[in-house]
C-alpha cells in the first residue's frame, strides 16, 4: 500500500482515506559538534517517519521533510541554515492548510529539532483555528522519555544536542558519516538548577535558550563519547514505537463540531 | 524598596540595578465557565507576580500585566478577546527588547494562560537572538507540578481550565466574584490517552488543541466542584515560592559572550 | 451595575446590552521628566475611564488599559517601553474586532498618549471596515480643549508633555509619586510658528515630531512648575465630563447599513 | 531653477541643496458624487504642490503624486481604488527614507484625501525614527481653516467631501470635467453633535468614520450647489499661500542631534 | 470616447464596458546615467500607455502611472527612490483587486522598469488567485524584441539601461531634457556569456542582478552614444503597436470558470 | 570529494572553498495529470541537481530540495500543497542569506516548477541586496531551450505541464511511477496568440496565468502521449549539461565592490 504522499497522482489523493494521519517531518541544518554532519536532525526525523508509515501504511501518509528549521541562535557556527520563525511557521501552516483543503482531517507535525518546538506547536494551533481539522505537533524525544531515562548511560545534560541520543542514533542509521574520534564530552548542565534544563529526556520547568556559542565551545551539548550503535537502535525503535502509538491515538480521537454560544 | 517598574522616573530607571529580574506577566480575557469571570488568568498571574516582587524586591522589578492573550479557539464563547499570535508575540518582544535597550539583562515572561505558552516561548527566544540578554519564559503551573499532584483532589483532567486549580485560587484571591453554585464537573480527559492530555499538572507528550466549543459545553474543562479557598491558598503560595525560586535561579546564571567560529 | 468587562462571566457578556459603549483605554510607559513616574499616561487614562463608567454604568463597559504605546522616538530616555506602531495597531484592532464578534456595536478607543493618536485613529478605521461596527477614537485632551485654554496658567507650549496638565492631574490623582522639587520649566515652543505646535490644548496645523532627546534635555516639554492639585481636579473633572458627553453622543448615533452601488 | 525632482539627473541631485524641502503629494482615486471625477483629490493636491514649488523653487523640490490612497470604506461606490493602509504607509515611508538616504533633511508629505491623514502622520513619524531627518505631514485643508471659515457659503457639514470646497476648486482648475447639473446638496452633519464632525474646516474632537455608503446616497457629503470657480480660486490661492508658509517654517527649524541618556 | 479612468465619475465607471482592458503603468525613479533624467522609465511607459489608449479608446482604460519601483540595488546613486518589493507588489495588487471588485475582468500591468518585472509578474498571479479575473503583466521591451533586434545600431549589451533604446526614445519624446553631450558608451556585457545577459532585447537564460554600482561607473549600461530621435520614434511606435496587439489579444481570451475536482 | 552540503560537519564547512557554487533546488507538490505523481517537479529538479554536482563536485555544493512551491492556482486539484509566495520567498531568502553569512559568495537557486519563477527571481535579487553575494536564479527549461526545440515531437503547447518534457523525463528517471495508459493529449495553446504562451520551450512575451482548472480538465497541459524514456534521457542530459555550463559561468564572474556615489 502506497504511503508516500508524493508518489500519488491527484486522482489517487482524491480517492484516499481522509482519516489516514498525514505526517509532516520538520528538521534542521545545523552544527552538531565536530563529529556529526549538519543533517543530524533531518536524518533522524526522516528515517523515523519512514519507519512509522512502513509499519502502519494504511493508517498514515508521509510528506517530504522540511529540511531547514529555526536556529538563528546557532549561527555563530559555520553551516547553519536559519529560517526566521514566522517564515517557518507560515510555511508549515501552508502545508497543513493545503492538506485540510483536500479533506484530510488528522495531521501530525513531527519535529526533529529542539527550537522548532514552539514554532510547530503554534503552527498546529493556527491550522486548527483556520481549518477545524485535528492538527497535532510532537517532538519525538518527548514521546519516548521513559526509554531515554531507562537506557541512557550519561547523566542529566548528556543528551541535549549532538550528545548520547543523537550520536547513538546516527551511528545506527548511517555510521559512515560519524567521526566519533572527534567527539568529546561537553555537559554544561548545572546540577543545582531546579527549573532550567536542556536535556532531551525532560526536566525543564521553564525555558531559557541563550546564544549557542555562549554555552558550548564546539557545538556539542551532552556526552557523545558514551554513544554506540546498539543503543542507537534501542532509541530509534522506541521512537518508532511511540510515534506509531501517537498516530493510533490521533486516529481514535472523535472529531466533534464547534458550537457557537452567541 | 520600589519594585513596580511603572512608578520609577526615568532617572531612577537609569540608576537601577540592571541585574534585577524584570517580570512581564501575560494573561488573557476569556470564558472560564459560568462560575468564574473573564479575568481569571489575569487575576492569578498579576497577584502572583505582585507577591513575588513583594517578597524579593531588591532582586526583581514588575511590569504591568498584558491583559489579552492568544485564544482564538475560544471565540465561540461570548466575551473572549483574542489577539493574533504573531501580534501578541511582537508585542511581547517589543517590551522585552525595550528592557534590553535600557540595559536590563535578565527578563522573565510569566505566563498565566495555556495557549500563550508557545507564543511566549518564541518571544523569549526572539528576544535573546535580537539582544543577547537572558530572556526566560515560564507558565506558572509548570513550576509547581509537584504541589499540584500532591494537593489535588480531582483526578487527571480535573485542572485543565476553570477547574480545581483556577477556581480554588480565585476563591482565595477574590471570592466575591466566584459563582460557585453555577460550577459543574466537566472532565473530558480520556484515560486511555498515553500522549495527549490538557491537565495543567502535566502528562502531555504531544500537543493537540481543538476548538474549545467542540470539547466543552460551558467553557469548563476540569472539576471546579472540588475547589475551595484553603486549597487555593496552598496552590497560590506554592506558585509564589516556585516563581521566587525561578527568579533566583535566573539571577545566578553566569552570562557569557557569544563567540564567532567563522 | 457591573461595568468592568473583565468581571463578567461569559453568560453575563452574552446577556449584556450590546449598545453599551465599550471603552478601551490605551496609555504608554515613558519618561515624564524627573518629576513624574513612567506610568503618567496610564494612570490618567485609566482613572479617567474608571470615572466615566462609574458615572454612566448602564451605558458603558470598561476594558483593562493597554499599558504600552508607540513612542520609539523617546527611547533615548531610560525606561521607555516602545511598541512598534503596526504591532500596537494590530493589537488594538484585535481587541476591537473581538468585541464586534460578540455583538458589541459601539466602541471607544480612549487615548492617553500623544503619539498613539494616529495609530488608534487607524485602528478605529480598520475596525469599522472589518466589522461594520461603530468604532471611535479620541485623545482625551482634544475633548476638553476649552477647559484647557480657560484654566491654564502656562502659555502655549506649557502643556505638551509632563507639563502643567499632566503634572496637575498626577498631583490630584496620586501626589505621593510626584517629585515636584525636581520639576523645571521647559517650554520649547517657538512663538513664531504658525503651523507647528505640540501643546495639548491645540493649535497645530501640521504634524512634526522629531526625536524627543533632540528637543528636550530632561524629557519635559512644558511647564510643570505651575502645576497644582486643585487645577488637576478641574482638568480631570472636565476630562470625565467631556468623555461622558462623547460616550452619550456615540450612543445616539443611528447605525445605518451599507449599500452596494455596483 | 528646476524644481521637479524627476527631471534631475543623478549628478544634479547629488549637487542639489539638501535643505530644500522635498514635497510628496498623496491623493486618492474615489467617488466624488455624480458631479466630480474620481481624480478630484489628485488634481487638487497636484496642482497645489506645483504652484507651491513654482513660487519658491529654490526652497523646494516636487515629487510625483501618489495617485491612490486609503479609502476601503468607499468601496461600495464603483471606481474606488483602495490601498490597504499598511501598504500605503510602507510605500510612503520607502519614498521618504530614500530621500533621507540621499541626504535630504526636510520632507513634507502633503495630503489631499481625508482618510490618508493618520496613515501619513504615522509615515512621517516612522521616517523620523528610521532616519533622523525632519519629516512633516499635513492635510492642506487644515493649513487654511481660517480662509475656509471666512469664505464659505455653506454651513457646517457643507464641505466634507465633494462639497463646496472641492467642487469650487475643481471648477477653478478644470471646469470642463465638472458636471455641476448633477450636483445636489447632501449635508449629513448633525448640528447637535459636540464631538463628531467631518467638515474639512475643522470642529471634530473625536474621530468616527463609518462606511461611506451608510452615510450618503450618491457619494457626496456637503453642499456642491453653492460652489463656484471664483471661490475656488480664493480657496486654491489660500492653500498655496499657507503651504508656502509651512514650507518656509520647515526650512527655519533648527535641526538638533539626539542625545542618549543611558 | 473617454479612456482616462481618473476622469470618470463613479456612475460613469458603473456604466462602463467591463471588458475594456484596464492598463496600469508602473515605472521607477532612478539614475539613468549623466544624460537622462530620473524619470526615464516613467516618461516612456506613461507616454506609451497614453498612445495605446488613444489608438483604441473603446477597448481600453488608463490608470495613472505608479511612479516609483523596485530598485534598491541602485541606491548608491543619488536620487533613486526605492520601494521594497513586497510593498510595491501589495500596492499593485490592491489596485488590481479594486478593479476586479468593480467588475473589470481584464487588466494589463504594463512595466517600464527592469527590476519591477518579477514583482509585477507575481502581482498579476496574486490578483488572479484572489479575484479570478484575467490579469496580465508585461514589460514593454519584451513585446517588441523583433524591432529591437532589427533596428538597433549597438551590439548586445548596448541597450540595457540608459543605453540606445531609452536614450533614443527620450530624445524623441522630450529632447529638451536629454544632455547627450554627457553620454558615454558603457557596454559591460561579456560576450562569452551563454546564460547571463542584461540586454533588453533578450538573450538571458538565467537571472543575475548585482549591485548597480559594482557594474557601472556612471549608472549607464549600454551605448547611448548611438541614440537618435528618429530611431526613438521607430522604437516608440513599435512599442505602441505591440502593446495594442497585446491588449487586443487579452480582449479575445475566452474567460472560463474554475472547476473544483474534490 | 563531498558535494552534499548536509553531510559536512561545521568545521568542514568552515574549511570549504567559498567560491564553490551552492545550489538550492526548489520544486513543488502538485497535480501532473492522471499519469504522473505529485512529485514530478521535485524528482526532476533533485535528480538534475545531483547529477550536476556529481559531475563538477569541486565547483559546487548541493542543498536539499525545498519540496513545496507556489501554486495556489492549482488548488482545485486534490493533493496540491500550496505555499504563499511571500512565505516561499522569505524561506528561500533565509536559506541564501544563511549561506552568505557563512561566507559563500556564489549561489544558484535552481527552479523546477513554473510559477516559482518570479518568486525565486525576487528571492535572488533580495539576497543580493541584503548580502552583496552573487545569487542567480534559473528555471532549468530556460537553460535548454535549443534542445527542447530541436528534440521535441509535440507542437507548441505540447510541453507546458505534465506534457512531453516532464513525462519523458519521469519515464527515464522513475518509470515505475508513470501510468502512461492514463495520459491523454491536452494542448490548449491558441496558435493565433502572438504574446501569450505557456510552452516551456519559450515564446511568451507577456505573462498570463489563469486558474489551472479553468484551462485544463485533468491537470495536463501539453501532450504526454508522445513521451518516451529515450527522449527523456536526451532532455535530462541536456539539462545537466546546460546547468553545469551555468555553474561554470557563475564561477567565472568577477565580483566587484559597490561604490557609494553620494
């Protein structure tokens, strides 16, 4: 069963089940330390989304990944492609509104890059307001926090950016492009912090994002030295499993009509 | 010691300690069931912020509350004043950039209304990028999740909107304006959900916000019937305590310079 | 009778008389010389609006004041919070459009700060075009020009900014926060001018607004040294009386339908 | 001496005296009753500006007229070309900023159409903030209010739109295009009004602009039946005289530098 | 028969044939070497459009020229008035949408300045999407490429800007303002180029526009020294003839309805 | 030698030759008749760009394709993802400005979809103005017009959209996804037209783009029935050859500095 949206003809889209959940992955192009390529977020979120639709093709449909994200605070590092947040938001909303225009009712914006999170949250809300469809946004690491805590080898702060999580998954997905010999530990988390935290496994109660180059010397935030491909597989499989779970939950929601109380 | 920003003259602002954390509360004007007034979010976040600066005046400064928020999905209920998210974001960024222009280095955007959360998160990030100052955003309920879980009487879903939490605090802060006889239980949380949840005590792994009138009959989402003023005081005091903690944490962060790696 | 909009529940707004004039005050946070606090415009316009609805509660409804305005040309003075004019305009239009969405037909945007004037004029026009309701904008000093001319002690240029008018009213409304010992005369009006004038009592035939710090040394433009609380009461009472008159005039206007001539 | 900006070559602009006041006329294309063409505002403001620079060529420079304005509230009448206010404002600011970029220090935005007034006021303020040059905005009728009151034959409300003033001037400037036989009196001013008034000779203390087609049957607001070419000449000559006066006043203003008080 | 739109009254526009092609000329104000005035593009496109409607008045209608264009890359030369491209696009779309609002079905945006081309192309497309009318954009030199190649005396690159074509036409239309003694040859075209070319007679396969002052010393790109008034007449007459041809082709197109395939 | 930008680490980008031409392909997701998938433009432009950098890796660098374009006029056909033109333009400019920020001096925006053309033309111009780098835009079919004319089997109008050209190339690149049995001839070109034409091989002298569903019944415009894979290879190879030629021409251009003539 075809699940890549782009390979449909228009009469095939017309005939498609409009309750399939359409997944739009959004990544980024940015520094990931000296050991990972610029496409780390794109690679992970794209492979994840492909695995999800491969496992439940009848329930989902996959769009191409938007390969650039919101990360101007990284621009002191060469290579970063930084999209203004309003532009990224409008771009995503245009995609989602197009889907609703064609009758799709359930959309998942799947995020692979930290700072995209509020942009995509807003994009989902704006889509709902504009179209009435169900539009959900999710960052994959939030879906799998139990696995992250259960399987991690690094302490808090070890999987913030280019650290244990991303390096392990890249080693599993495309080891040829990882230069592990250049990786070094760079945990900057202050253990006395009660509210602020950038670890992907959770723990932040408030949001503080400073300029990246003021926080890290080589673009790494976390501990890539403990990464390995086996743990990468464990993490990746959990991401797939939880995203499949979310897609199924989205499918189950009963869509109700608005009621005007005026 | 003066801690209300608006009561300073300009020479007094010039002389002020620029490491005081300037707090900008942001609320909303919207339906809160038949039992609470439209200003519920404004009342709570304003009183909270006032209590915070009253307890640590030398370390903080308070701006007036922005009394309208992002909530177009509520507009089927009479009375809602809905600001477009870009407009609210720009407004908040203008305030924060003004503060940075005058040399303030530490800003806290304190949120009192759910859907403002991603708007203010983005506003904080944009301020950092534009000015280099430290700009933090926080929703007060996230700061106090342990207390919410420890003290609540309602089950999950009982404190989403106009429910146990907000009704209790309003009863504590301004009981004259609560019409508790009109309150009714309206928990719409699906206990089978693993990813989606609107309870303010946490639990959501993904974000799905539908039109409000499609989810609730009278604007309530939660259980106001278990609310009381004593628990309102417990909640409110915890909010003050945790926000004070966050302000102190913001004061402690060492501010470092950007480094250009080109 | 309740006249504070924010204290209504949504069913109460639903039941409210939609011909009550909803008043939205807009102020500013900016330098007012060394003798007045940053909130001068907010204090005056808020107290004025409260007095208006207190005197004709059945005919009006009051929204909270928007406490920041358009005043980037003041930003050389510490403390100024400057909102971009498009952002302020959009913010105000969103508020007014929300009111029209709920069926209110008569809106008064009440201005307390000079440079907001064209922003709010445009916001009112845009609201009319978007909704068809009657949306009026007014700067309070224009409503009371006869009283200003009759009661003033200073010559032309004496009541432009932080001068006789504002200082007198602040002395009447909140004398504890006035540092009159620091006030000094600063009339910069050129008596040879036939077209350009910044005095609030009128006289300008064209609009020229330069950078504030190029025109005044300490943020004052006018003569605060002649101010006193008694005259402040006279001015304030006139402002209330004339604004009540305007509200009543707005109530009387017969609303007619558009006719398409195509 | 050349005073049409457009006929200069770039080396001639480079050599020009940068204290000459550059005049940018802004008009509109809209219904002016059944008796006047759509270009009424353009014709008057263009001829006026040409006469001004002809009389003081060494002190001024003239740009081409922007022939479309802000008047969406007129669009129920065929022929109206309506520009969104933000677009018109940005357009005018771009022109004025270009002038400042080339070193011109004194700019007059000369308005020929009522609803453009707040747009051009804001455009002038934004230009000052962006460039530091002196940018003035003026609506020609405000400059000549004494003459309007002294010479008018109609009562208040008689010269609001396509009435005594505009019809008289069109009769003087281009009688061939006036169909005076189709003109009829259409004074809609309520004499009981104390605050609201649309007469061009002044009197308004607050701004209320409803949809045009809700206020007038044929697009006229005022009394064109009393118009004649002789009075048109009187009015036009006064407009020229007063605009020349304003240009000279603009030339006299001493330009001072900003001072940063931080 | 009247063909100047601006001289119609609104009832006359109401009665007009809505299949007349409404022409909106768009020019620019910019450096054209030391020999031509800043208004070169405006003069040519305005006279061209006037000649077109004079020859087929019953089939066309003419709006006033928009006298400023998109040319920020020229701003190193004194005198250039540069409009931001989004602002120009929105301005033109507002004009075209107004026409469609009044029932006109066929619009021609006629361009007289190179860099306006993509702006007006987009404006035409946006107008079609917004209104469903037929909106065409054209740059006059593209319509007459055969004549340009047949009649030119200069080699490729000789008629890019202020060169043979524009100088000849200005000599024909308004010789008094041409300072031919200051003109000099300035062909910068690289004959080895296969893809990039700025000659107005065509030949470019890709678009590369650098900063103007990096490409030419005096603002000229082309060869004005071979220009003469007779060839100007030949060029101008061809432009009129071809534009008339285009207007007639636009008149002939059968307008069909959209069909929704969902 | 690595030529995929995304596989560089940030230190590798830092070390890269900044005169390599960075290629940004832009496609679209839209109806291409009943015989081709929605990704036709993306497939062709992506494969083309990959082949270009594979043949001259040391002279170029490839970014990921932006897979959605400007095509709202297609939205009557299911499946179309339509991005607003301003959003697409801003997105592309952000990418290009990022490259310039990192020191890249030569950028090629390579277009695979018709209506993107003016958007990308403008994006390239805006990038030049903002950064001073050389930014070129090109639609691949314009680069290869001689081959198109030499090799085509269909008459004019036969290769406008989903016609001979695109179908042939898709048959060559990915025959499995072509449903050639569903293709039918749909040439809508009017042979009497002198100015208007949508054939990709050229011929248009003016731009007219109506709603797609008003012009074609099944989304095809052209003749796919004459397509075959061998001609697809001829076309594709020509596209690669000409794009390589353009990249080399871009490399040869001598970059000069701006000069301020004020």
